[in-house]
């Protein structure tokens, strides 16, 4: 029998690791069971922190996202101080261009901070946009983080704090008696703890009866052309200085000259691999929005599985078992919601303080 002392977290994605770090910083002993860290959805994301550009309506979800975005700068700074590594957070703002066949009022700002830019103004803010763009919304408070760098920083932070991470462990069953979980059976033996957290993303319904299913997203990255004289990326003159959030594409520039394009949204179960149709769709939409991308080199193709629920909102908080907490179903916003998920669930687990916002994301709504 493996004893996980205080808290056992099933899942080593962005949510599981964020919560592990938060709980450990508050003094709990924490074990994380990780089937395959590299398969976590965090590695396949684009890292946009875009509650405003996503045009979320006034709702508890918007409140949750805005609160989490507000936590990001200090949260990232703390992680970087714990590890000496860099998460590459960039408060670059997000631009949502509009074509002539889109009605601007369909992209209203819902009372959050944004600015409508006409054709001339948007071209001045971001040169190189398609001539089809008639204007757009500028969201200066939205941002981005390099999701892969963040995942590595979180992993290092958890290790440095003394979280017991068990990599390569396959969870087989969560056993319970009455209203309490008693054992988690795995390929590495049985684990027990005082409290358990399920944070297994798109795979969550393999362990609990939850309406969580995968939505596959295909993505690719391009590389800004190198300077033919010194063979180094012209990072000081990146053609894109902010995220472009289009109607069928998002284009996320990194400070190292990489440009991420995403993402398809496919209900194909856990069907792996990229497809010609998926990649063509992304490239066509990206080149229409920012034509010079047509001449950039393709760097990498990949895919991932977003954990989705019927209402596309996360499932957070208490479960049917008094010592099991749920943290799953974050869909497109796992990176954005990592810090607020960690704080609210750590408050609940450690101090029995339940934020009223959590009631909107309880599993019982289904």
C-alpha cells in the first residue's frame, strides 16, 4: 500500500499540477499520479488568456475567467521564483479583427474593456493584416503564456516543493465505501490518502460518471523567417506583436519567433494524428487573416484533446464522495483557469471555505 499522506491528485496536467503546488505551499503533503505528463492537454494548447476576446457573455464563467486572468502576473512570478525557470507570460493584448461579412455588433464587448478600431486604426496597431479586415476589437488586458514553458515550470515547482510525483502510473479504479473514497488502484499498486482530487481532463469519465468527453484540436506552428545575414530570428522586429483572434483561427506569436496557429474542434473521440483537411483549414484561415504567413516555414504539427462538457463549462468542487474533489472539464480555458482553480479548490480542501462562484460549476447541474 502506497500512502499519499494528506492529498492524492489523479492527473498531472495544468490543473492537477497547479493545485498540487498551491496545496503544498499551504503545508499539505501531496502525491500526484501521472499516467503520461507529455499527453496532458496543456502541451497542446496555445496559451491564450482571452476571456474578453472569447466574447464570453456576462456570467459566472466570465467572472471566473476574469478573476483568474487577474491572478496570472503574480502567480507566474511566484512560480518563476520557486524554480528559476521562465514561463514566458506576455501581456501583449489580443486583437479580434472583423471582416466585411461579419457584423461588428455580433462581437460586442459585453461590458468589458475593449476598443473598436476602424480599418485605418487596426492597420496602424498591427501592420500586415488582410485588406479584407474592416476593423476589429482591441483587448489590451488579455494576454498569453507559453503553455509548454508553463507546464515545465509547474512540474519543476511541484518537485522543488516536495510534491511526490509518480510518473507512468495508470489509474485502474477509484474504490469507495458508502460516501468515501478508500483506495485508488493503479498499475503501481494501491494508493490511499485523506483527500482525493480527480483532475484527469478528457479521460475523467473513465473513473467517475461525469459528462466529460474529448474534443480534438489540431494545431501547427510556423517560424518567423531568419535574417539571411546572421541566421537568427528577427525577434526585435516580429511581424506580429499581439495575438490575432479571428472568427475561425487564432494566431499566437511567441517572443522567440514561433507562431502558433489553432485550432480545429472535432468530436472524433480519442482519434489521434493530424489530418490534411484539418491543417489546410487552419492554414487557409490564417493566411487570409495575415497573408505573409504563406511564406513562413512550417515548424511543427500536433493535436490534443480538450476536456469538454455539454455546456462547455468546467466541473469544479465537491463530488458525491465527501473526500473527493473534482477539477475537470475546462475545455478551451484550462491554461487560463489554472490559478483560480487552484486557489478556490485549495481554499475548499484546506480551509473548508467554499467560494459562492463554485456553485455554478458543481457536477449536479447535469
